[in-house]
C-alpha cells in the first residue's frame, strides 16, 4: 500500500504532438496516475491547442479525473511541478534544412539526418539546444527544485552532460532505441518480445547488448545463425524504415549488437557514409530525409484534426516508453528497470568519468538508481570513446561560448575526419557559423 498523492506532470515542448499523445496515453494507462495534473507547455500556440484538445477529449472519453492544463508561459508551467518532461526543439519545427546539415553535404559529409546527435549536425544542434535546456533547468531550480527532469531532447548525451555539470537538477535522459532494438532482435530470432531479456550499456545511440537472452538462455548464437542469411537484415525494419545492414556489419565485426537503426548508427563511424558507393552498399538514405519529415508531420497534424472533429474514440495503450514507468515507480514504490542516460560515476569503468552513459537503472520510491557495469569489452569502449571525445568538447565549447572548442569537437568526429582535412573542416565550420547568425551569439574564438 502507499499514499496516493496528486502530482503535477509538465510536458515542455508538448506541441510535438505525436510523441506527447503517446506519453499522455501512457500516463493514463496507469490507474495510479489518473488523478494527476498534466500541464502542457509550448510556444507554438497552434500545435499546443491541438495536443490540448486531444488530451482533454481523451480524459472525457474515458471518464478520468485528470486535470489538463495548457500554457505558453514556461515559468507558469514549471511552478510546483513534480516531474518535468522535455522534448524541445529550439526555434520550433523545422521549416528548412538547417545549415549544419546542408553545408556539410556540400563538403561530402553526408550525415543522413535533419539534425543529429553527433557530427557537425549534432554539435550545432547542441549549440541551439543546450542553452535552452540550461535555461529550463535554471527555472526549475527556482520554481520546482525537487522535481525530476526526464529528458527526451537531443542531442541526448550532450544535453544530459551539460545538465549534470552545470545545474543541480536531478535528471535522467530517455531514448527508445534500447527497447525498439530489443523488439527488432526478438523478431529476427522469432521470439515473443515478452520472452526476451537483455543487459545493455554504452552511450546513447551506441549502447551494446552485452547480454541478449530468450527464456533465460543466450540468444546470440541463434542471432548469429540467422544473420548468415543477408535477407534477414536487408529489408526495412518496423522501427527504423531502413535495412539494418550497418548494425549487422557492426555485430559481425565487433561481436555485439548495438542500439538504434542503421541510418543513425552509420553517423557514429568512419566506415559507412564516406563515399556514395558505400551509402548505396549499406542501404542508407543518400541525403537527409527533410521532405519526408515535413510531409509526415503535416499528415499527422491533419489526421489528428480530423479525429478531433469526428466521433473518433481515442484508445489508451501502453507503449514501450520508459517515462511513465519511472513516474509510476517513484510514486508507488513498485520497482522497475529502465535504461537511462546518466552521469558516469564509475558505472562503466573504461569510459571517462563524468561523461554521459546509457545504462540499466533500477527505479523505486527513492528515484533512479544506475547500475554498475564495469568494463565494456575493449573494442566497444574504443568505439564509444570516439564519440565521447566529440561530446565533451562540444559541451565545453557551447557552455563556454568557445568557437575553437566547437571546431575541435567536429575535428574529432569519425565521419568528418574520414573525409576532410583540418583546413577543410575549419572552412566548413566557419561557413556553418556564418550561415546562421543565431549560432554566433556570444561565441568567440579563444
């Protein structure tokens, strides 16, 4: 038994309605969370109104007592919050391909994404996102200092690293790449998802299935046998829309399967995107999928408007997302295990202390407790460290407003360094800075 309390859950960036809708439905799937106040906050009034209308209709249709609030004032939203969920994009929904994606393509650094979590796109995305996230944390330190920050904002590792080093807010970063990859691996071996188990650790978007089991038995031999047939992994999968050829190649080469699909995973390595023939060989999209992203978003907007204007009955389904599980465990004391992005305090002993690692975490009434991993296999730690180098210099450069460190961060990017010289990289970085005055605010070479 436990004492149920009324809690305030705040979603900052709620206008990202496809994801907001998923989480709101997840919250309400737990009877213990239905008496909560859910406060939706965004600076885009049109999108905020859309998700607010959905949330209110969902509550009414199912007869719950959940209170739905909506505001464009961030401080008003954060005041008295118990949990703050962030899914923000500085500058709002993309209207055109960012310079940090378009300009590298001119230099043949084809990152294949519209923003990114690593490389030039990831570093410059961090340059926009990290100051905003630190501002949110400073508001939280004043208005809800004991609240948990549950972050979905990318670039995940850089954002969480900055929060850990420059604020006092307790936080955990969440990504669905672990559970989605686990579900895909279960399909590869023909196992029901609820019969597999796993132990995954590393960094965001490059964490490793150190253990992968079916009904308690090692399932890696079965996966290796399945992967002898390229047809198994050469078709688009359910979660990533592209073949998993890159992830299969990494598995065969380094001995362990990694999280996130091949399109994103390919950015973290120098092997897969440095020539057009390789992009074709590994079944990767040859350019950032900007037009598809915009088209999908507009279709989602229109579908939701039509549903709201009709007699559509919104169902409540529980997804694989960890956020509602965390809140439920802290509120009820019913323990759970998730994978979260946290500060490396000796958790992975052959990765740098203080970096952001993604590890299993136990959750109970006292909060989120990261699990000790020890040493990763040395080849996996080596791959992780190449990206950690980029992340550290990027965070320091962004927070210290040091253009030189930002340039050096991109120099260490595995894909960029496989294609460009130092001078070419400097020219590319200068061109990105010049393309968007927002990047240069307060930034100087030191």
